C-alpha cells in the first residue's frame, strides 16, 4: 500500500453511495427526457391541431432540458462517459506518470465542479425573487441544476482520486 493510499473503508462506503446517487440521477434524467418529449408533443399538438399553443410548454421544456443535461453530465463524470484523451495519456506517458496525470485531470474536474456549484448557487440565489412568467416558478430554479451538478461532479471526482490513489478503478453505476 502506498503512503498516499486512502483507507479502503472510505472507498467501500463512497463507491456504493456514489453509484446509488448516480443511478438516481440517471433515473431522474430519463424521466425528465420523457417529460420533455410529452411536453413538446403537447405543444406541437396544441399549435397545429388545436391552434392554441400552451404558453407554459416551452418554459417547462427548457427547465427540464437543464436538469436532464446537468444530471447526465455529472453521471458522465462518475462513469467516465465523457470525452477524454486517455489513449494519448496511455500511449505517450510511462505508467508512473499516467497516475499523476489522471489524478491531475480528476483534480481539475473537481475544481471546475466546485466553481460551477458555487457560482451557479450565487446566480440562483440572486434571481430567486423573479418568476418565470408562464410557470410561476422562481427563475432561480433554472440555475439550481447547475449547482447540484457541480456538487455531484466534486463528489464523483473525489471518488476517482481516492480510487486512483488506492490503485482501484471506479465501477460504473449500472454494474
């Protein structure tokens, strides 16, 4: 065990917890995607058949797209489903350097997630007093998804860093 290796109990706890959170996020994202399809279908039906478009449909679809996208992106970080240059790292660097570069990548992703969570939270708070006219919901609801996804990205990146230090791989959520 390396002197930098984390306690395996932390990974045994964090791995299943993060996998469960990621599965919940994906279920929410899939449900949101189905809701988007239903809302847009209703909007098209209203526009072309009833000649009366529901005023709330476009705003609701936009809010749903934000949540689907952000939760999907966070799960992509956990399950390594995002675009990466792993083949270049694997081909160009010797094994000891690969670990350090991969750790640096996860650290930078965590920093990005933390920045996103913080600033999106500030933005959400600043516009929470305004309403989305057609929905009657606070405008800040659009930015809460960014803040949640940023926090999840940090959590998932920490798991990757700890697993890398322990010489383990993060198992995807669906296994």
